[in-house]
């Protein structure tokens, strides 16, 4: 059996080497998806998440979820839910080469007379590139008023549930959240375009059709960072941008992703990988310039926080440092070493860096 696998690997490698930019491009157009389902639908609803669909004029329908900021009652509901989840912990989801497990804990802050509820998640993410482990401890007083709404968009091949822990942090800090599935991902219709530009236009209409609590803030991970960068350019009421390991441009990111997560990609010349990526862009009707919206965020004049990791082989920390150094509106936070997939996770230090940045640069009062 080992000999058969070895022979197949050689044959596949030769097939790719001899013909195959178009084949590579077609594989990019129809990739295996990493659909995270951390909780049953009823449990999401239990802690405040409601799913919906929006069909903008002339475009496919978008799937999204909304959830309010946690108030005292919401935290108590979460604590009751977490106590029941703990009996089954770890809770886990597995999709293709990725497995995510987490342990929820509800705690009372003993030193605080109000005995406020603290939320804690211990999370493990296993991929072909290794494991990421984080602990996220959320503690503090309930904000006196809702601080606005965060719209979050996930990355390539995943779905809105992948940003659950980031969204939970934001809800704890006093923000309503809206999580959107990219086209061709999760429960959204349509085909993805590698740029997030059509999604930006659709979400822009979604905002106009809803009375989301202002001010508005945007967050995107990887390709979702490109989408929210496009969205920010369409509106004049976006107060801040959070970019988690944002995709800087599709062709180079495609090469880096292939080399990072697919061993057979090392058999393929870089020129063939790039040709395949350009083929995919052409088939999707997307220009390479539209995939590079993150490089232009400095032109928007919006406070922007970028998070990256030295271990991320898809969004290089060095390139993010150059981007941050180019504009005073851009701040960079280097997380503890974490893979690209692991950038969907926050630990306590990341949450602290984000909320301190928000309070210093964005939130008034």
C-alpha cells in the first residue's frame, strides 16, 4: 500500500508538472471547504445568535448571523449554557485537515463584590502545519451602553462560524456583531471571486436595509480582510478596521498557501502555481488589483489594527510590518506565534491589545 501511494504521488506530480496551470486554477475554483460547526443551531440561538438571509438587488443571497452585546442577563444565560457544554467538553468540529476543540468555563470574579460573570475558553486548533493552543479569558464590567456594531467576514474556504471566538470577545466588550458568509461559502449562494468586492457591495446594501446600532466597525480574516477593505471604501461611517492576517494579494497568497498546506505543491514550479491562480481569477471575473484592497487601506483615513504572526506562512508578518510603517492610521499587533488558520483565534493578550487600541484610538468617552 505504501508503494501504491508513493507511485500515485509521483504520477500526480508528473501530471501537474506537464500540463497543469489550468488544472491548478480549476482546483482553486472548487476547493474543499472547512465548514466549522462549533455548536448545534439551538445552542447558538440560546446565547443570542440569530441566522438570516439577505438577497440584495441583482446579486446572490448572503447568509449572516446577528447577536447582541452581552449584558448582565446575557452573561448569565451564557454561563448556564457553558455549564451544560462543559459536561460534553471538549466540544469539537473537524473539516478536512483542520480540527478545532474547545473547553468553555463560566467563572465568578471573587474579588469583585458584584460577582460578575467571567467567560473563559481554552481552544486547540490542529492542522497539517501543527497545533495552536490559546486561552481566552474575558473579564470586566458590563459596558453602560452598546458601543456599536462589528461586521465580521471570514476567510477563504471557511465560514462565519470560524470567527465565533472573536465575535464572542466583541460581544463581551459591548458590541453587537454581524457575521457574514462569503459568496460560495457557508450558507451563502453564488460563487466566490477571490476579492470580496461583490460581498462588500452586498453587505453595503445589507447595512442600508437594517438598523444596526452605530457606530459601525469592520473585521475580516484573510480574504475577509480584503472584503471589509472594499466595504470600508464604499461608506463614510466606518469607525475602525480590524484585519486578522489579511490577504495582501491573491496570486502570491495562493502560492504561499499551497506550499504551506499541500506537500505536492512543492513539486510544482512557482510559475505554474501563479498561472493557475491567474486562471482562477480570470474564470471568476476578478482582477488581481481587486484582490489587493488591503494595501490601499491607508488611503481611507480609518483607524486600522492589523494582527499577524511570525509563524503565518500565507500572510507574512514582514509585509504587514511594512504596511503598518507606511501609514500612521495603521497599527500592527504581533500575536504569539500562530499558523494562518490559527489567526481565527484570540488569546487574552490579543483581546487586551484590541480593546486598548479601540479605547485609545476609536471609542470616545
